C-alpha cells in the first residue's frame, strides 16, 4: 500500500489524445470492469459445448513430472562441468525447463491437473523441487486474484507499482535491468504492495524446498544446485519464453488489455500464449485452449496478437512509448459496479429464457 500511496499517479485523462498514445505520465485508468467475464457469458450462450472442455488435463501430471525428473538428472550430470558450459546449460536447458515448470504451477493454481485441491498443491511443490524456489502456494493466492480482479488498483499485483514504473521510465538500460530482475519483482511486489499472512501450506512449501535445495547441494555439490536455481532466474528474465510476461497485459492497443500469441514457443509454455482465451475460460487447461479458439474463432482473430515473444521484449526495451505504466488500471468500486451490472444482465437473461420456455410449454 505504501508503494501506491507514496508514488501515486493521477489517472490519465482519456480525452487527452497526446497522452493516450504514450501512457508515460500514468497508467491507463478505465471506468469499466475487466472484459473477460462478459465475454465468457456471451461465448457460452452461443457455444454451450465449450463447457465440455472444462476440467483437469490427465496428461499434465506426467508432463510436469517428467520435466522435474529430467531437471534433477541434468543437475547431477552438470555437477562437474566447467562454469562456461554450466552457464550455457542453465540458460538454454534449465531456463526453458524451469520456466515450463513455473507455468505448470500456473495451471495447477487453477486445479487443472487434478480435481482434488491438495493433489494440485502437492504437484506444485514437486515442481518447485526442480525450480529451487518455494513459489507455488504463494503464487496461487495472488494469481487467482489477478483473474478475479484484473487491473484493480493494488489488488492485482501483476501490475508494476508506480515505484517500478518511475524507476524504469523509458530508458533502455533501466528496462533491461527490469527484465533481468523480473523474478525478484514478481516475488517481492505482492509481499510489499498487498501482503497476506503466511499459512501452514506456505510454511510446508518453504520447508520442503529449503530441504531439497540443501540435499542437492550436499550430495551433488554447489554446481548442481546452481544449475537449478540459475535456470529459474534466467528462465524468468532474459529468455525467449519470458516474453509472455510483457505480451499478456502490457497495453500496446488502448482498447485491448489482454493479448494472445499462437507461435511455436507455446510448446514450452503449456499454451499460455493463448492468453485471451485463458482469461475468458480459466477452467480450461492449456492443452484444450486451441480447441476453444477453433470453436469460438470469431471472438479471437479480431484481438491483437503477437508473432514473436522475443520481438515483444525488444520493442519494450527500445520503444520510448513503452514502459511499466503501460497497464490498464481500475478502481475496486469500478470493478464492483461492473460485477453487479453483469449479475443483473445474467438474471435478466435467465428470466427471459424461463419466460420463453413457459410460453413454449403453454403453446
């Protein structure tokens, strides 16, 4: 809260066309709720069969489990490698694998591997063993709020604080530093901007990962531990797959706050590139998002999308119109008003359907 209060910015004047193209003097404040809830209602009314795509992906546990085992084997293999080869393997192999595991914990936060909540938590902690950081339980807390309160000031901690935005501004050097330190910002921002009390599950997550980190270091040596931890840090910073952090919600079009990418890197990202689709239907696992896209295709081609996550990172660094301010913000009251309007709309639709069914029965 301090970060927002102390480094507060004024809502952008939406009638100021000069500012509207840059957003560098403040975030893009809007007076409507996030778009996905209403889109979800509309798409389901037209394509009710989409509900058949809901639910866990039975293959996800095998995919994530295999990546964890591969990473532990690699950690053992590289324990005697020279530092040069170790750095290369940490970026190319461990960075890609551990970023995939981090996106696996993203899927697990939506219970998309198992029906039972505890099994998703357990698999998330198993993923953290290879990542070297106890992130899954804490991530789940904040990520579900990101969906429910997308763009809501303070509550959605996916949005850089004004402090971050003021520091990086539009300097290429500070933007590069921001990308390199992105794992730290994602880890610390929620704790500082919207702190939550730690629960027993988080403590268990920490105890498990600290113990396994210590075991890897003790039995296989520092380089094995270094390979796992550095892979996570590099994979979430200057790495091709990490471009999705910028591509998902940074505002490149003033009328769009979520974007999709349909390129080949989705293979290593569990289809997180289908991000408009994911926010429309977070209960659909990444493996089925292409099916959703095919069923409701008219709702997706019109959305701005990216051809390259690497180019997104390049543009973010060198485009002077881009910065951490390029995010949509709304007040909590705006969100609540939108939710109420959506409830009223759903009730009106339900009543109309009931009346139509009654008339049909009478006839």
